[in-house]
């Protein structure tokens, strides 16, 4: 009996010495369906819109309309696991955007994300994104007799980041490497880019969060003419609130600003990019109301670009645009855990 008690005590002590493993995992998922109206799908300038409506350049504007009704379907699945005291999850997300009158503009993407909590209040994050066959618009192809061709590219983006919480403040730095591979006829647009960002999220009060962030992108294109290489700096601020008195209501607003300066100095052969500066602004507001596991959302986004060049006065007429998108959708999310 004594030997049996000793053996039992030894087993209990050995089990206590082992790291705590939680075999239970959890799989969460969500789905989002949206309908939208985009009043300038291809981001045409006012001059381009006038040419499009006149029908004088069908090869340049081979589309049925400049605006469009669209839909999007997004879904994600997250597998959560735990080993010891450190939780983590692996998530796969995908999205398809389609358009009623301009189906060739439709596109989709997929993203794989890994998040691992490593210490108290901190976690490491990594992601891989793939967006195939995105159509920009029709451009003149330099090596195709100046004919207008579809300008499409595949995008690959790898990111790694850290999220650390200090009380009400969360710090989130991230580094990304991006590769954009265009169709062979536009291979001079092929671009590689280093991307960095730093977000600071502050919980002002219960149900009120403010986020401010800085963006950096250093993009280098194959070129040499045209050369779309650029350096871009930007900032973003967003506010999200869930009023205490109306916990089912959520309102979010965001504003972003980017300054893109093209790096080529070849004004003689590439006046469209030499010395050019683009200023891009984005503003968005969204309101949602939750009904159990379904949330209805209504949003409006507006973005616009101003361009200036010391070598090509007409760049303002070509590159400036204004675009607004109205969306109505529903989010299905059966779980109530961490997103």
C-alpha cells in the first residue's frame, strides 16, 4: 500500500511539473455579404469621364459604364488552439468583389494569418495575401504598337508584426514585403516594395477606441521607362464606438492621407512620372446594428486624388479623380469570442 501511495504521489508530482496543455480548440467563422453602388469604378478623371461618355475612344474605354452596382462575398474561418498559457490561432480569409455591368473588373483575394500569444499582453502576427488578376484599366502597351490592352497584375504580400498592450494603449508595428507582377506586355510596371506601419490604439473609455497610424511604402519598379517607382508616406486615424446605452449599435469612422512622390528624374523620356506628386485622401463611415448573430451594416466611403507635376501640366487632368461608394450588407458571425 505504501509503494502504491508513493507511486501515485510521484505521478501527481510529475504531471504538475509538465507544462499545462489545453487540448480543446475552437473553430470560429464569419460571412459577410454586401451590395454597393460605386460612382467611379475605374477612378477616371473628369476629363476621362467626358471622353468615356462621348464614345470617341472605345479601345481605351471598352466598358459598359463608368459607375456600377456591385456585390461582395467575404468569409473567414479561424482555428484557435492553446498550449500552456499561450493561445494562438490560424485564420483563413477570402473575399470576392463582383460588378453587374463591368464583370472584368471583378476580383478576389485570399489571406492566411497566424497569431501567437507569446507573453502577457503581447502577440506575434504573420500573414500571406494573394490577389490574382486585378484589372487596373486599359493602357497603351509600349511594345504592342501603342494599342490599348488590359493592364492586370497579381499581388503577393507577406507581413510580420507585433501587438503589445500597455493598459489602455496597444502598440502594433508591422513590416511587409509586396510583389506586383503585371502581364508580360506591361512587365515594366513589375514592382517590389517594402512596407511598414505603426498603429497606436487607445481605449478612451468603455466602448470608445481611437487608432492613429503611420504608413511607409518604398516601391521600386522594373522600368526603365515608364518608371513608376515611388516613396509614399501616410497617416490614418479612426474612431470606433459602441455606446453603453445602445450596445447593439456600432459606429466607425476613418480618415487616411497618403503622399506619393515618384522617384524617377528622367523628365525627357518619362514626363508623366518625373517629379510627380500624388496626394490621396480616403474618408469612410460605417454604422452597424446587431441582431443576435447577425449585424446589419450601412457605410459610405469617399476617396480622391490630386496630382501635380513640374514637367507635364496635363497630369492633373489625367490623374485626378473623385470616387464615392455606398454599401449595405450583413455580417453573420455565430461566435462571440475574439475576432
